[in-house]
């Protein structure tokens, strides 16, 4: 059942997820291999890099609602307790500030400032 759900989520990804995937696929950022809609325990992660134990989530507007925010906190706690690092970006950030989001991902993967950062 999880496998079918993962496939469905890949097929019907949001605009923000599609935008991120264009940049994350094929090891384009710091040579890191990402999987999308990857099952980890009871959860399906938007993007996951096993080598760096990094999770990237693109959150839509519903994530600001109290119940969804509480679920996100529990989910993040579960993942962090298992040694994963979780980066969350809103869909608006991904779509309107793509370079900022990509720079942050690069910095987390390499533990150094992005060469693409402006400033």
C-alpha cells in the first residue's frame, strides 16, 4: 500500500516539489543523491538523501494550521530521534525564493557557505 501511495505522490507532486526535484535530481547539489516520496518508518518523505541523512519537506499552506503543525512537529521529532536532519520550506519559499532554498540545502550538505550565495 505504501509503495502505491509513494508512486501516486510522485505522479501528482505539487509545483513546489516539481521545482525542487528539477534541482535535486541527478546529484546536482553537492553530488548528493536524493529520492523523492521515500518511505521512512510510518512516513513518506518529500525528499531524502540517505548518504547525508537529510530530509527536505516542501510544505503547503495547510501546514500553518494548528493540527497539521502539531503533526509536523511529531514527525520531525520521530525523524530526528533516528538521526535524520529535517529541512522544511514553504511552497512559497520554494517557488519565489528558489535560489535561497537551494543555497540553504547546499550549506547543510557541505557544512560551508554556498558558492552561489549572493551577498
